[in-house]
C-alpha cells in the first residue's frame, strides 16, 4: 500500500451497467422463455406481465422510492387510497385474476396486500369456511363485502394472551334465549383481541373467535360476525377499539385491539355451516372440528408464493449489484488488473448463487401447492354443498394432506426467505443498509411471515408430529399412507443404515430426492424411538419435529422442481435448470442438513467433505455466467424491484445518487435543528458558563 | 376441541408477574454479585450502576417508549439535543469514565452513541493515530474538539464505489507547492464520499482519506483534516454535501455524501505522524503503513462490548417473556392443568438458553479484549512519543495480535448478536413484532454492525488468512507463534486424526477448549493444502477462512470465560457459571461447528449424536430454574431495556397495554384518512358510477 505508482492517472469512473449488459448479451437462453418455467406456463407468464404493466402505469398503485421516506401516518393514508383503487379492479375482475394481481402486489406493496388480504382472505374466508351458503351469499354479495363495499372486515382471532392456541381463546359468546341474541364479552385484559389488522380505524365488521356458551355450557371456540362500526363509521355500543401502534414493519396496516363489553348480536350472526344453535338453545356440533379452522390455510399457500416472489426480488438486487460492483483485486490478479467483480469471488458466489437456485425451487413448489389447494378446497366445498358424506370424508383427508404440505412449506420457505433477505442485504455491503436499497423495509415487512398464520415453530412441530404418527402407523400398524407422505409406506426397507447416496450420485437429483425420503424415514423412526423412551412426551422431541418438517418441505420443493423440468417443453432450458436443481439440493438440502444425513448414514462423511470442498464450488462456478439472465427471467420490472441497487440497466451509482438526491435535496444542507447544534459548538467557555464560580479567585474568597 | 366442558367459569386473568417473581424468589445466588463477574469486578459493577442511575434520571438522555414512534426528523432533532447534553458531561469527566458512559448509551440509544463515536472515536482517533502530537493537541485541545466544541468531526473514508478496499480510494489530495497547499478533489461519482456520519448537517471538519499526490506521484491513501463548514455553519467553497437519507436503522444519524471540487487546505492540515511532506514537496513515508489504519481498531473493540450488552438486553426480554407467558398445555398435562409456561417447553429452552450462555461468554471476552486493546495502544503510543524503535516494533507485533483478536471477535460476535436479536424476537411470537417490544429497532440499528468498520466477511477472511499463514510458518519454517495464536506452535502434534474429545469429556470445558485448538489446527492445515492445490489462490478458500476466524473467536471467548471462572472470588457463583460455560461450548461451538469437528475427527459422530439428543437438553433443563436470576444479573434497568415485554416487574400484559394506549390514545378511533375510507365503503353502486352506460337499456339504444 505504501508503494508508489508511476504517474497520476485520473482513474475512470466505474461503469457497472456495461458489466451487467455484457453478461446479458452472452445469455444462452431466453429469459422470457425461462419465465414460463417460473410462472408455470406461457399463458400465466404473459398474464403476469400484463398485470405488472397495468399496475406500473397506475398513478395510485405504482410503487416508487418515495415509500422509503413515508411516516407511519403517510403510509396509512396512502394505503387507504390504494385499497380504494384496488376495489375498482375487484368490481370488474374474476376471482382468479384478483388472486394473481394480489400476489404481485405483495411484492411491491406488502401492506396493501395484507390490508386487502385481511378482508378478503381472512374475514371472508372465515365466512366462507364457517358460514352457511346463505350466510356467505348475504355478507359477501348482498352486502357487497366481496367488492370492499359497505363492509370492511377484520379477523378477530388472536388475543393478547393467546396467539397460536386458538382453542384456548377466552372471549365469550353467551346465548341469551330471551332476546335470541349472543352477548360477546371480553372477560379480562388477557382476552383483549390483539393484532387485529384493520381494527384500529377501518373495519366495520369482525369475524370474532369466541367460546360458544349456551345454557351455561362451554362448547369451545366458534366464529361470529360482529359489527364494530355503523355506516357512519362510529363505534357500536360496547365496542372499544384502539390502535396497537408502531410495528417492526407493515406500518401501513392499522392493527388494533378490541374489547367487547356485553356486545349484543342476533343469533344468526353466528357462522353456522357446522355448529348450529336453535332459538331454544339446542346446539348441533360439527362432525369434525378441523374443518372450521381452515381460514388460515389459504393464507399459508399464498405465503409460499410470496416466498418465491420476495426471494426473487432480493436475489435479483444482490446479484445485479454483485456483477456491477468491483472491490479489491483478485488474489491472483496482476498489477494492472482492475478490481474484481464481487461475484467473481468464490465466497461471494457461495453466498448468493445457492439462494438463486433455491428461489427457482420455490417457484414450481409454490405453483404445485397452489393447484393442490384450489383442487382440495373446491372439492370439499362441493361435497359440503351437496351434503355428500363420502365426499366430505375424502375432502377431509385431502385437507389433512394439504395442511401438512402447506404447513411445512409455509414455515420452511418463510424462514428461508427471511435469511435470504438478510444475506442479500449483507452481500451489498454498506449500501444494503440504505433504505433506498429496499432491503430494510423488505426485511421488516417480511419478518412477520414467520410468526403469523401459524408460528413457524408451532407449525413445524405439528407437521413433524404428523410424520412421526404416520411412520408409526406404517411400522406398527402396517397401514399405508397416501398423499404427500406416501413414500413413508415403504419405510421398512430403509430403516437399516445403508449409505443411499454415493459420491458419484451427487449430481443425480432424483437420487438426492430419494436420499431425502430415506433421511426423513430414518429420522422420523428415531424420533419415534426417543418419544417412546420419554413416555410419549411430544414436547421433548420438539426440535426434531421442526427439523423433520423442514426436510419434508425440501422433499416437496425438489420433487416439484424435478417434475417440472421433466415435463417442460422448452428443452433448451434444461441444462441450466438441471444445474440449479443440483446446486439447490447440494447446498440448501444436503449441506444444510448434513448432520441428519451423516447421523443416519444416508451419505458418508467423505461425500459431505467432497460436496463442500469441490462439488458446490464447481456448481457455483458453472452457474456464475448465467446469473444475469437467470435473474432477468423473474421478469420483475424496476417498479417491482424498487431498489437503488437493482435496476435493470445496472447503472448502480448513477441510479442510487439520483434517488438519494431526489429524496433529500442537497440544497437543504442546514438541518431544522442546526440552531441547537451551532449553539452547542459555539457555546461560551466552561468558565464563563460556570459564572467563574469554580475559579482560584472564587476559592480564595470562599475559603476565607 | 369440540368437547364440552362442565360449566362456564370466568377464567382468571393471566398473571405473569407472579410467575417471574416466584422464580426470582427461588434464586440460589445473588444477581448483584453475579454482575461482578459480568462487568469484570465489583468496582466496575458499581460504577456502571452509578452511570445508569444518572442517565435514567437525566431528562434529556433517558430513553422511553416514545422513541419507537419518532420520525426520522424527530430522531435527528432529539439526538442533537442529546449530543449537546453529553458534551456537558464530557467537560467534567475523565476519558475512562466517558468510555464507560458511552458503552452504556450504546444499549439504549445507539444512534447517540454513533453520533458521539464518529466524532470522538473516528475523527479524533484518526487525528490521534495519524497526526503528530502537536496536531492532536491543536485539534483536540486548543480547538476543544475533545469536548464537542467548535469542531464536530466526521470520518470521510468510504466512497460510493469503495468501502472495504481503503487502498483503492480515489479522492485525491494534490500538493500545490506554489501556495503550500493541498487541493482535495473528487474525480468522478465513484469517488464521492458516502455514508459519512454527521456530514449531512452537522460536521464542521472531516478526516479525509485521499491519495497523496506530490509532483505527479501517487503515494497512496493518507489522511487530511478538511474543514467542511465555517463557524457560521456555512459550507466552505468547493464543498458539496448532501443527506443520504433514510436507512434501515439509526435514522438519528445524518449520514451524508461529500464531493470536493478543488478544495484548498494548508499543507499542515495533512496528518503527519508518519508520512510527511515538506514545503518543497519532499515526501517521507512511514516505516510500516499498517500503523496508520488503526482508527478502526478501537471501534471493533467497542463493538464486541456492544455485542455483550445488546445480547444481554434482548435475551432478558425474551426470557422474562418466556417465563411469564403461558401457551398451550404440555403434551403430558392433565385436563385441569393450566397452560404451560413457554420456557417449560424443551424446544423453547433450546432456542433461548444457549443464547443466554453465549451472552455470558461475551461478557468476559469483551472485558479481556478491552484490556488488551488499552495496553497495546498505550504502549505503542509511548514508544512512538519516545521514538523508541524497538518499542515501536514490539508495539506493531502486539497490534497485529490485537488486530487478529479484535477482527475475529468483531465479526463473529456481531453476527451472533444479529441472529440472537432475531431469535429472541421470534421467541416472543407476534408481540415481538410490535415496535414497543424493542426488537424491530434493535435489529435495524444493530444490522449495520456486521458491515461497518470492517465487513464481517472481509474481516473474517483476513483473520483466517493470518491463521493459515501462521500455521504455515510453524509447519514449514519451524517458527514459533506468539500472542493469541500461540497454541499453533504445537501444531505438529495434532495433525493426525486422533479423536480429541471423548463422550465423557463433553462437560470438561478445558478439554473442549483444547478440542477447539485442535480443530483450528487441523482445519487451518487443510486450508493450507487446498491453497497449495489451487496455486495460492486465497480467494478460493474464502469460505474456509471465515469459518476459521469464527472458531478462533470462540477459542478466545471460551478461554476468557474459563480463566475468569477460575479466578473468581465469589465461589458460590461457580456451579452455575460452569453450567453456562458447558452449554455455550456444547451448542454455540461444538454443535454449530459439528461439520468441522466431525470432518477432522476431533469428536466422533456418536459424541455429536449424544451431544444433540441428550447432553444439550439436559444442560438446558439444569439451567432452566436460574434464567430469571441470570438475566437480572445483567442489572439492566427498565429504562435500558425499554421494552413492553421485558420490564423487571414481569407484568407483561398490563405494561404492554399501558404503553400502547399512551402512544396511541384510543379516543382517536377515527383515522385522519377516515373520510377516504368511508367514501369508498359507502360509494354509490357500480351502475350509478358508470352513469348506467353499461346497461341493457344503453345497449338497446347504442346497438340500433
């Protein structure tokens, strides 16, 4: 560093756009075609593009860097205007179209997504899931709630002292036979409805989860439509609401608390698809209570798609930056070489390219889950509508499988996305910390996905439990398993400790998939043994259950990935997709869960060593030239990405500087608090301010 | 869930305070005494307490939940007022006192800490590190910068296109012999000074890193004091500054950008402790350039202490919540049992108690590092002042050891703290997402610590490189190693693959410490072999180097922990401290790095299996009863913790509700945007709004 270079050369300005452009030019596949793979088909790809263009042009819906400077109050006001705008699209669109539009809105305006989602996805889903056909028809269509009109619903499930444990909720709905009414009541602070999105200022009605109490008997938690505000938006008698205020993210949502003090609603405001209460107080209970908790299922499916879209957004930013940014010289560079592109460092490749591969795995996994969900829900709805008992039973089985798939995927993919966001931010160095890079807001908005609609640990344990119960039924009761867990049926064959995946099979992703099955089988069986040893104490094996759930999610994602690659028409995409599948399975599955693969001898220590030291670096290097086309393939427009570091043109520094200057005009280089600051800096001497009372002179006088 | 309970019982309100109080009552040691261990001594413990009380009472400095609702502008104004207030303490305190005060301020007001830290810790440290004694004396004392008076300095090192690679900075300082001046210039956008804390609105002077160019020769990057604003706070000619705006966190800091366009400064504004330029343009270069980059070292040491304090804050919140909160019944609970305390679930114990143990490890690790730093810096300063060549050489060696220790600890501890914050937030479920829990702001404020003052990956690689170079010098050149890496001197003995840690030794923390040494030796040796195989390409082994740096940090932390436990006077603390050391080494070291310990046969597969399935759960269970006293031992007052969920009295729900209501008075249940919202909900029918133009009637007319 203290060496003297020859002559002064005014060095050239960096030109990241050229670097990115050159890699784009060298693409060996068409990113538009690759998008068919990601969205599931050419038709869906084109539809998505159409929606993006429409919203990009919409003066109210389009995102911009301005969002990074809005206060909570400004965010809420803007969000209200956007809800209004979306309501006009809803009036003229099919439900499928709306679903796809919302999935895109989620990427660039998650709080708007949630605000609409709470009303349509939670409030109305609750009415659909728990109400009779006539009740749904009344609230959704006659009252026009389906168009965000007259009614804006909120979902009053959680209480301040009860989140995950729905069955333990303490709000009561007591039947009053005399008036043919229910009285909704919050018995104490712990039962205060809490976190209720839209309750603080917006909601007119709430889907309230409360204990049904009839003639002194507690029938457990049921659902009720409770008006909160009248058509003048004034609070109904007995209803107290408040704003729960600032949050880590999603400040555009007015989450609130609600306390009910003897609030009276007509008996027929209870949602009674399953549980019914007659005017005389006769209670009919549902055949299977699981049916009535399905309101959260749809949300979990959506969140897996969100995981794909959000991961695609952040990995695009980080990879464009990693290609455009130079820093340090390569360790083997000559004296005259320029600084190296970040992504040419093996460590940087290893930090980011596996996350790109994982995002590709998320894409088809979320598509397959969504199809499974639509099919299952529709079939069950039909069976219930036709009162087809066999159909209902079959539907409940399918729902259980959907519960397992969506639960393991929701928890696993939301966690992975959270860490992906943070990894991508860190990979952009200091600039990742600027609000305008987008990462901060993205992280803060995303974080809640790991907690809401099923806390990831609780969900993971519950899925793991299904796995252990299923393997128990196979091994001990000789039963077969269907649905997503079907592979467990063969468990007996794989309980020994034979090595399943040899060194030379690491790139054979079908063999890796089989290795994942075997790892799940052996780890589930071990968990079952530990469970026995601890007297059926499921809590004791909690950590194991969560691990099992994660592995199951990867099984689902890898299978969906491989199936799609097998069936894809655009064969020119297969070589690079195959590499992505290899890297995903090598890093996010085999390396990440090497503890399990090693403990149960599914792979050997030597293989894991080769995997880490040779195989993964090579795959990263092979994929390195394709990262720009692979991120372009997500087809996210600059409006969707909304980042100072991630624009398509790659002109990082110019874009970034322009955004910063527009948001913070440099003419204002004196702050509002400048007077305070200047007064401090130019303050009189300490002696003066002490009125010279601490002086030798004073001492002489005062000590006399 | 559909079972009917006997009779309606208005259930009791939750009472978390009682639960926490009971565990406090049952403490087997005195938390005040335990604090001596954490702070290093009884004296330090009492001093910390005194500072906390003083700041708690200070009307300007004390933190409150209000901070979670402040806008960026409000944060900046408040921070300016706080700087002013702190400047009055600085006038009457010793440097040691100030250092301890700032370390505490960091916990409850990190942006204030940074604002003061940039001026005293970066600007003045740069002057101290690179300026002559007379230069330091002039700027710090004559001009009173040391008291935040007349001068408010910023640290203009990074540029928009250069962060970590200081040697590649492109701002120029060209000597003009005619006027005996330097001309400071920003050649292009890439060299724009960026991220400069205080530059946007506050700084009067900058310590500028720029290429020294004399008579056409480039002498590399040196440091210069450049006035930015005059005493009227108006920008100097040629100086352009702007606000870089919103950030992920720390919005109270006015980070700015600076462009210099031919800014002239007198020659003697160059800091010339080492490099000197005469009036004739004769340049004397320093004996060793490393000396002049020490401005960041002090910050790294501080950040390890920060890691301790911040981790102690979040783990206190999460553990008090985990003890006070009940959710679900235990899997083995009877029908009449209450819901279980979160921390009684083995999974929850495993999520949090290892982080508590780790925080205890951070405490003495940071104390030892701080002592090492003080000693090293003072000795080197003395040697330089006395022009003692041998002393300077010895000092440089000591600085290298300090660089290794502080670099590995800074990167490792800041990463671990970041994930600890997120783990603690997630462990508080939905309530962790409320801004008033503190986690959101804490995470956002902390995140930058992984990037600034040495990006963790860059730093990790550089420390790993020192390790590999050192082992090479031992194995290939037969040299000895001193300082923190001394244990490498014995490397030859441990290169075989003998198992070092047996099953029965897992609780013998001294043996674990030795196992860590051996793991470092074997992994460094392997990295050296890979390096050879890849033609000395250091970049190729980047990931391995970062792992080595992390292991080294844990070696340092565990050693400091064990040494302190051995020497502690309060022997009654030893049993619980011993358990904490065991759990820290079992989870954060052995389990986390099991890949390395297994690959190099330092432990056996069987041992890791026992560790995970039996040993760790048992340690968590053993420590479970002590968590409340162990968190009380941090002696963080409610002001310091500043969380709705973490107050000492444990009355979670009442505290939380009170804070929410105060910040968001429920009387305001109509939002400012209510009119918009009501207009949307009560909008006329679609037909009306379409002026009935889409009707059958219109069709009949229009189709004629």
